[in-house]
């Protein structure tokens, strides 16, 4: 039994208290998996996220011939311990031009981009493909950079599906733009030491991109000769619970009743700053302030008491869906006054009502509006199982009894039945 096609969330009473754990960072886990495969010896990753995106990376590495062992972690059901036998830059398997080795990446941007660079270190031919949406997402800047390094990339439109011809390390220089995605630079940087590549990063705010900075820091911290690496909790996932704390505590400031256990103390994740944006300021930038958690801030904005402007949202249009238009459309359904101008959303104080939320196969749209559903009566979420991409146990966390959860009531609106834990895991 799994999640039904639509769920309805019942508002929580003020005063709910919880100490919630969240799974490991997806961004760090998939970077660490690539680095572990490149290390010279066995690496044990602790606190690794086990969700659709990371499972895709694990399966791709196995298809390439790497040995990985996965074991559950008892303290967090969506975390695991992953042991990877690093091979120092060797990629065991590869296909031929007539029969490329097929690698399926789903709709996971990190998997698609990181593997595109990674397989160039092999000596074979690889074909990357994913979902229809992944085939729409940009890849040209990365492919062009890899061509500058001397690798052959065959693609009809510089998107997936693409056939990549691995040729091993190549001591060359390339320039990559991160205007459309910082993942392009991260993909190259992860492999640069083994590949002998020198990477010049250009594009908007290139030097300050938080995800590029995350990659650069991980390159310094990682046990390249083998060892253990601890992955910290995902701050983007934690933002939903901090948002609930703000809503249940009066909407203007975090009350401290709903807390995230082991909130990241490093600055690896840009969204670890989310708590500093409660209460919401008048302007929040996707470029300089927050990453994916800016979406969480946007759904909080109708309660802010004054207009809030969210700027520099262009990259949100190129992810799992056009998140800018999706947020404006679904918040408007709920009665919010939202103005979309270019890549800016302005959200005005609004009285909200229930609505059926289209999630566009986007895990973050589902989780953002689920937070709203614990405040506003009548919120229904379509295709809630899309949260499996990064947080399969999200609805179990909401419904679990305190202190590990919020004790929320989640219904199947067709039958009116309250869903139990066994029905709330997204698989």
C-alpha cells in the first residue's frame, strides 16, 4: 500500500511541538558518491540520503562496474550507510559505438550532469537518458565545456539523450557558464583532479554560487585515500519544518516548538541560512540569499503582513518544472495575490482558502503546499508520492506522534479514511 493519488491535510492546532530528523542532503550525497568512486580506496558514507535521486546515482555507478554496499541507518529511515570501493579514476565498464552502455538518470539533474562529466574519464561509449522533463532541461553549457576538453558528445539538440565517448584524463582547459545551472560547474569540478582538467567558471555570480562553493569545499574535505565521510541533514528538507514552526507560532517568527535535530552548523548548504529569513524580509533573492528553500519562503509570504518580493528566480524555471509559474498558479488557487514579473514574484498579504494543488511531478511543490495544508483548511495535494525524489518519509514525519513528528491528520479524500504510517511512505 502506498500514497493515494490525492491526499488532504488537516490543519494543526497551534502549540504543536516536535523534534524532527530529516534525511541527509541530496546535493552532498550525490557529490559524495562521485567522489567516493574516484577515491583511491574504500569509502564509507554515513548519513547518506536514500531516495529516488540517490538510488539513480547508485544504480548508475553499479552499471559502470563499481561495487557499492547499502545498509539502513536506524536513526533515520531515509538515510543509509553506503560503502563504495573507489578505483582512483578507473571506470570498469563501457560500451561501444554500436552498443553504448545505457545509463538512466530519471529527472535528477545532479545524476545527469555529474555522470556526463564522470563517464568522460572512462574508455567506452555511454548513452545518458531520462524522463521527458529531463530531456527538456538544459545541458549545452556542460556539453560544450566537455568538448573543449576534447571529448565527443553526440546530441541532437545539446540535451538528453546524449551519447558520450569516454577517452580518459585530458590535461586541458575549459570554460563553463553557470547562468542556467551551477550543476554544470560542479560536474566538472568533481572530476577535475582525476581528469587533469582546469575549469574556468563564468556566468552570473560565478564566484559566489553556493552550490559551486559546496563542491569546492567537498573536494577539500573528502577522504581521497579512503575512509569515512559524514553527510549532514538536508537543509532544504528541514526548511518545511521551520516554516511550520513559524506558521504555528504566529506566522511572524519561529516559536522554537518545531525543531530540526542536528540542523547543519557548516555553511556547505546555502539553505542552512533559512532560519535567518524568519520572519520574512521585504526582499529575498534566489541568487544571493537562499537556494531551493526560497520556495518554502514563498508559500509563507501570504502571512507576512506586508508584500514580499522574491527575485532572481530564473533557475527555478529550469528545474523539475517551471517552479516560478507553478508557485504563482497554485498560490493563486488558494486565494493569494501573487504578481509574476519576469523572474520576480511579489506576494501580498492574503486570506487563503483550500484548493486542490497540482504538483507537476515536483517534490518541492508537493512539500511546500503540504506545509500550507497544515495551516489552511481544505488543501489537497495531487500525486503526493513525487516526494520520493528526495524525502520519501515526508508525510510519515508529518503524521508521526510527537516528539518525532507533528501528529498531523492526513486523509484519503475519496474514502475519508485517515492514512496510517504504512500508507504514507512514498515509493
